[in-house]
C-alpha cells in the first residue's frame, strides 16, 4: 500500500495506489485520489473521539470523564465562534497546520 502526495499539490491532496499480483502472475494496479478538508466541527469531533478512546480516559473517574467531555464541548464551541472571524491569511495558516499532520 502506498500513500503519496504528488509535488505541487496541497498537503491535503492524497493519492492511494495499490498493485497486486495473483498466483498466475497477472498484475493489476489501481489508484485513486482524494482531498481531505478539515473543518472546525470535524476536528472537534475527531479530538473528542481520540480523547474518549484513550486508556487514560477510560480509567478516569466518572466526574473526571464528565469534566473532560465538558472541556471538549466548550473548546469546540469556542473554536466555531473564532473561525468565522479569521481573515483569509489566518484561515490558510490553519488549513496548512491541519493538513500537515
């Protein structure tokens, strides 16, 4: 399996290629490309899923888990309020950071 980012394309643009050979020696190859668009809401959801699936979160006391969930919810709401106020340069910088990972 190979994931690559062709030069000159945005970091969020990805090409997925696969090559297979069967027992008779026949070779097949296919690829597809896609662009990942990061949004504040999507990143907030992914962050919550990441945190809530961690062993440390699972071992926390119920009150601690509730506090973490509240912090995740509030931080997501704050980010959603900030995002519309960003200018084009600031939004581009955020997209570059989000697509870098």
